[in-house]
C-alpha cells in the first residue's frame, strides 16, 4: 500500500506545469486581454466621428428674408449623412456665398444635430441700374434686383460708372457706400420710403422728398447737424403750402428757401427756429 500511495501521489502531481513553463502562456493571455480592452476603448472614443453615426437634425437660425431651404441647399447637408462628413468651416463658407448672407456659423453636437446660424445683409437703399434697381446693403453689396424701389430710399450718383451688377458683390463705385453713409446721417424722423438722395460728381448731396421738395444738403461733413431740423422745416413748408424751387441747408445756421419761378423772391432763414 505504501508503494501504491506513492505512485498515486506522483501521478496526481505530474500534470502540474512548472512556473517557468507557465509564464509564456499567461503573458500571451494577458497581452490578448490588454489589446482587446484597448481596442474597445478606442472604438468608444471615436463614436462621435464614426461613419455609422449620422446627422439626425438640421436647424437653421437667423433667417428672415432668406428661405431656409436656400440655406440648406448651399450647406450640402442632409439628414442621414455621416457625421464624419460634416466640416463646419466648409459649410459656413458655402452658406456665406448666398448674396443675402453676411456671415454664417455652424455648430455640431455628438447627438448628430447641426445648427447653422445666419446673419443676413440688411437692405439699405435701391440704386437705379439698367431700367431697374439694385438693392444694396450698407456696404454697397448687391443683395437683390427689383423692377421698382419699393419702400427703400433711392440713391442716385451722378456719373457713377456702373457697367455691371452681380449679386453678392459690391457695385463698382466708391460713391455708393459714401452716399449710403450720408443717408444714415439724415434724421430718423425723415421718412425713407419714396426718398431720393442724389450725390453729384463733385460730392454735393441733395434729396428729393416723395412730394417733390428738393433739399440741397451740401457736403457730407457736418451733414447730421445741418439736417437735424429738416423734418420741422418740411412740416412748416407743407403747412403753409409754399411753392419752392428748393430748400438750401448748405450753410450752417442758415435756411434758404428758393421760391418756385414766378412765386416771389428767396427767403433766407424764414422757416424753422
């Protein structure tokens, strides 16, 4: 029995692998587990940019005069496209090519929502051009073309070279933005609809009101102060039904009324405070 027990103990312990022989196998298993976990973590970290994650929602903000569909078409976006294909800077540049867009910004969330925020160009005036009108923003950029001026003031620049007009591009005349700046210096109480501001080749300004009253304004320097009392002067002229050739505001602290031919002589400083 003693010999048998000894043999049993030996054969029972024989399958045990020595520590030195066990190390390569354990190391291989550990290494395999490490790379599996690492691959999983990398996959999780790249989820927002993975091609199988798609655009779920597109929001367009800030549009009042532009159709949201026009902005969407220029963006190149569509629901269902891979999030990895969304490049916010490129989209903003494409949207900004719209003639009425001043600037655009694009935001993207990991949930697949894209937001396009648009700042529109504001119409400032209408400029006569080849039988119609070019609607321009304060910088003289053409944002639309119309057959009439509508409610916008009209800017007419003598001898302005306007050989072409292109949507989204400034008219080729430096005098246009200067005239728009002058228009902004007129009193806010002065109605713009039906008003025409003319700039001569020499730089002198004048306006024609909707009821055909001509006002000579002179140069743009000091215009805001000279024109401050214009609404009151016009109200007095209309109340008294004066027939005038023009009102002259070119000289500081002096209002000159030039009667229409055959109605009397000029009146210097007789209207307004």
